[in-house]
């Protein structure tokens, strides 16, 4: 019985995995630089995910940035620079649950771009939704 449960759990995890990113997938940097022209559009974004929970979930250009933000001191310029290079992933319980298994892994996030928190004069506290996610897949 335990082996069947283990097999089911592994199959569920692998259901969220992909071997190759889609041809039209964008990098975190590309989406960040084009966020206003992409507003409202559905995209696939490749990046490195950090720890998604509560008021925090980011997609980073590099594994180093994801680790620095999660483990580094908030008082450093490097930490702030890494935060500026990320995209914030909007709160969706199902995505946060899946992301727990993908921490510090390269993923593809599918979702709709939202530029509201990147507009001049707008400051969003805590968890913005630069990407309103619909699904997440880990790259193998």
C-alpha cells in the first residue's frame, strides 16, 4: 500500500515537470523589460523560483539571485539588486503548493502579465502579481 502511495505521489510531482521549455518562453529579464507592452498578455516565463509562501514568491534570472534573496541579508546592495531583477508571482494557493517542491529549481511559469505594480508612482507592498500564474512546470 505504501509503495502505491509513493508511486502516486511521484507521478503527481512529475505531472508538473517538463523536459524542454516552450519555444516561445521568455526570460525573466525580457518580461521585466517589456512588462508594460506585455500587460494583460499570456506568457511563458523561464526562471528560478525561490521559496513561495505567504507574501513572498519570486521568479529570478539566476539561481544565485533566488538563493541570495532567500538566504541573504536584506541590508546589502546585492540583495536589493537581486530583488529588482525578479518578477513577483501572484498568489494562487495551488501554484504555491506546487512551488514548494520546486524551490531553487528552474521552472516555467505560465500566466498573465500585470504591469500595475511597475507603473510610475505605484508602490505595491508585499506580494505583487507581475505574473498572475495559471500553471508552473519544473524544467528537467
